[in-house]
C-alpha cells in the first residue's frame, strides 16, 4: 500500500494538536481540506484513527499505534530527501509573488559563482502559505514578507522595504486620488486571506494604526485572482505592497499610496541548521541588497510608473 507522506504529516499535526482547527492553522490548509485528507488516509488504512468529541480529536487504539510510528518515518524520509537534494546540488528556494523581483537573477548568478555546479530551483508558494514552504520544510530557504506566522522558529533577515498602498475598485470615490490618509479607509470593508492570523493579520490589517477601530471583513479570498476580483466587484479594499500594482495589473483595480501605515518588508528566512549552502545563498541576498539597492528600488518604483 502506498501512502502519501503528506497525509502522514497531516495526521501527525492532528495527533499533536488534538484539534482540527489548530492543526489546519499549523499546516496552512483549510479545515475542510484537512478533514477530507484525514478521511482519505483512514479509507486507505481501513481504520478509524480519531474519535471526535466536544473536547477535540482523540486518537483511537489504531491511531495511537500509527502515531508512534509516523515521527521516525517522516524523519527518515526528510533525511533521505535532504541527502538526495544535496547530492543533486540543487537548492530549492521558496518565494511569494513580488518578493523574487528583478534583482533576484543577480542573486542567483552570485550564488552560482560562489557554488560552482549548483543550481537554484525557485518555487512559488500560494498566498495561503505566507511561509513560502518553510513551515512544511518543502524548502530550506525562502523569500517572503515579514512578519510571517511562526517566524520565531526560523532565522530571518530583512532585505528591503517598500511602501504599502490600497487596492480599490476603479469606480471607488477615492480611486482618483494621488494619496489617501489611512484614517479615510478605516470604515471600508476589507478583503482578507484565510491565512491572516497573529502578527501576519495585525500587519496586513494595520491594526496598530487603526486607533482601536474594528475591522469589517467584506470577503475572504485565497487566490490572487479571487482576491482582486472581490476588490473589483466592490466587496472591499485591501492594503497591499506597492509592487502588487506591477505584479497583478488589472483595469478594474487601482492602487493608491497610503499615508499613515508602515511599509512592507521583504526578507530572506531559512530553517535552523540549514547548512553552509543555504548560508551562502543568504549571504548573496544580503550582499546584493546592500550594494545594489537600486535594483530593488527600481522594481518598487516601477509599480507607480
């Protein structure tokens, strides 16, 4: 019988948390999707692994037996994957859209010069995973937005910052403005992503800059097209990085600079004890952002051109 290691990872998270909602948050998946995957695993094995009660998810006898076996299986698989990737001389780098910008090719070139024979495999993550693959250890290093959920578990450095703007439907009364003061947006409904939790939510909703004003959610959207489509339809607005105007241009959505909100920071983050290869990649990122700021600044400026 073949069982996807992803299903085992999902099972381990539920067993550890004893709660579907907390496990889904840890894995950056929706609760319905996690429930579906659990049922799929139970169907493959032909046994029930959990019983659900008002207090959460409790392991059955079969679940306890599997829970004892899964951690070493996953650890062995991860070690095998790490050794295989090391032998292949491929560095997997996760990124969120608009973080791997025009200057990233220079970073990759510098890394190849530092590590002859190595190549970089850039992996774009969905908006639903603000860790860009780090949380699931799909990649050892990633380019992402700071802060991000669970960032205290990883090493991270800021590379550059860019202003935040507001994405508005083109028919919005404020759409023709050159700049909008943030208090003018406090009463507007906001489009949010399901991954908005903790410090990630506080930052993108600018909670500390709302003077205690509550956020009114207009819609929840996970994919970029769905997110911008909700804005275009007039369901709400959203604070976004300035570069979003360049990454996702739409005639029915406008991006206007906002005063009174902190900028967005792009950083490089990596797994603890990731090794010297990752350290070299991080060093290339830091060196190039310090010595070639114009490459990054031009990319941000392009959003307003």
